[in-house]
C-alpha cells in the first residue's frame, strides 16, 4: 500500500498568503477600467479646444498673397489712363490711383474674411486640404470674422466714396454697391453663386474688367481699348488663381455640395481650363506688342507661367497646387506692372 502523504497546514497558509500578495500587486499595476462614453484612449489626453487666433493668424486669414490680384488691375487702369491726351503723365492723378488701390485691397480682404465666415458656418471648411481658415479651424468665432469682413467692406466703401467725390461721377456709387453685393454673395446668402460654376466668370469681371476700366474712368473720364482688353487679361489671371484653388479642393467641394467649375469639369478639364486662362493674357500681349514695343518685355512673365502650367498638368498633391497659386499670383502682378509701364512709356 502506498504511503499517504502528510498535509502540512502551515505550508498551505504560507502559499495562500503568497498568492494573495501577488494578486494585490497585480491589482495595483492594472489601470482602472475605462468608463463608458468617456471617449479617452489609454495613455492619451483628451484634445482641448484650439488656441485662440493671434495677430499672425488674423493676418494669414486675410490671405495676403491674394492682395497681389488687387494691384494688377489698378496698375493697368492707370497705365491705360496715361495714354489719354488729358493726362500725359501717369502721376497727374496719383491720389485717385491710390484711392482705387485702397478700394481694391480693402475689398479683397473683405471678400477673404466673408468667405471664411460663410464657408465656416456652413461647415464646408472642415478638413480642408489647404491652409486652415479662422472659423473652420475654430480659432475665431464666426461673429468675429463677420465683424472683420464688415469693417473692410466699410473701409472699401469709404475709400470709394472719397474717390467718387473727387471725380464727381456719383453714379459710380451704384457700381460700388454692386461690387460689394457680388463680393458678399459669392459664398454668402442662401444660394451663393460661388457654389456654382460661376465663380471664374464673376472673378474675371469684378477683379479684372471692372477695376481696370474703373481706375481709368475716374482719372480721365473715359475708357479706351487698352483698359478693356488688359482688364480681361488681369481678370483671366484672377480666374486662373480661383481655378487652381478649386482644383486643389475639388474632391472636398464635391463632398460638401459645392458644384464649382472644377467639380463639374473634372480633374483633366480643370487643368486644361487653367492653362487656357493663363494663356489669355499672352494672347492680348501679342496684340499690344505691335503698338507698344516695351510690351515685349512682359513676355518674360512666362518664366513663371510655364512651370505653373507644367505643375498643374502633372500635380498629384495639394502642396503642388499651392505652388501653382503662388506662381500665378506672382505672374499676375508682374504682368500688370509690366504692361502698365509699357503703356505709360510707349513714346
């Protein structure tokens, strides 16, 4: 018969105590169970609210680079005005030229803030592939951005009012009102036309033809063909900037219901449209060079346009299209200043 093993009670007690101490250590090492609905992941801190907008953020929200679009039509209008016999030198009406520039710059800033506000409250600026906006990023309250837009609309109106008073052309107040309404309803209101394939046409008119012709008119009281045609050229550059911007945001715009021309035309169609728009100013330049020899130097702007076209046709990332925007803006202001100088010093 096998010998029965003797059970030692003291050994059992020591083993149980050791297991108890080990269980206690394990319990202390474990993290407490996550509460349902807490939304926190293990080892991470909850995301806090975005930091408030700083002065630099507000300046970035004004999109300073786009202000170059305001310079070109005013320069072209002033250059075209210098051709009129009543103003043999461009600086005869320099105050009016500066007031035109102030209207254009203030209106451009107002449009930028108004778009930030309207797109932000609609939620279409969330998850942008481009630079973050003030409202969309949560760094500024909608009413603050709206107030900024109103301030710059008012500044544009004041500068325009002084310009009308100095020129004596009071009917231009109606033109200014139309420009402000067009700027607001681009993305504002219940049916913004910027959400339709009309943005490029509106930009061509209100950031090209109207300011160029208007700048000349308030200085000499008439508008020549140089102003009309160069206004179309300036507007084509502005429309090309918008097309590049909308090409970059095409997929996101389609998701949020923005039916821009880039969305409807598709990737290839948008790229081709951009190319056509940036070539329009050079077609006009080929005509003007026959009458103004210095205009030939403006063809050097093509050194910036050529890479912009190449990048647009081959771009795969949003960063590449941001480069296209920068090159197009640089081309616009260079073209405007260069052709204006060719007009002013043609003899």
